[in-house]
């Protein structure tokens, strides 16, 4: 999943929350100029609204991440080219009360499967970054 969490009273807005959570969870200090924008609000499983923020991290090899072990088990990245390959894309169908309920995207990568809200945010981001390829 992506860094995230509840807004603190000291956070001015969703961008401030995202930057603080990225610092707390990954040890990555980003400034507001890195932020490209906010995607549409999405509900999580508990009905809370999530405000996905998209930012440019720069070259991955230039990043020094220090994940918080209390919040992050593992860090991995997926190249845009990998996410755009059709054989790495799929959908999961969910049933509710024995009937079809809903369908969500899923992205495959060896032992890692990107699904749920993370996959929805990934899909929305791909639609923006590569509309002619996704």
C-alpha cells in the first residue's frame, strides 16, 4: 500500500497529511513542490474517505528510505512499464451474499500482488500518466 493515515490537527490539508505520513512511514522528506496533485476522493472499507496525493519522488536510485518497522514490513517498487503490461494486470471479482458484488483491479508482480484500495489508486494514476496505454 501507499503511505497514509489519518489527518492530524496540525496538518493543514490532505497534502500536508500525505507528506507527514511519507516522512513517518518511509523516512522520506518531500516538499510541497514535489506534489503533482490530488486524485478524486475514494471510500475505504470502513467508509472513510481517502484523498490520494500524487508526487514526484525523483530518481529511485537517489532515494534513501528508512522504513518505520512499526508501520512498514517491506518496501518494493514496480516500474511503470511493468504495470502497463497486460499480463501483469487483472481483476478480482467479489461476491456479496452469494451473488456478484463488485470487481477490483489487481496488479501482479512475483510474490507481490497489488490489490484493494492500493490497486484502485494505482489504476487511477495509470489512467492519468499513460492514458493512451492504459
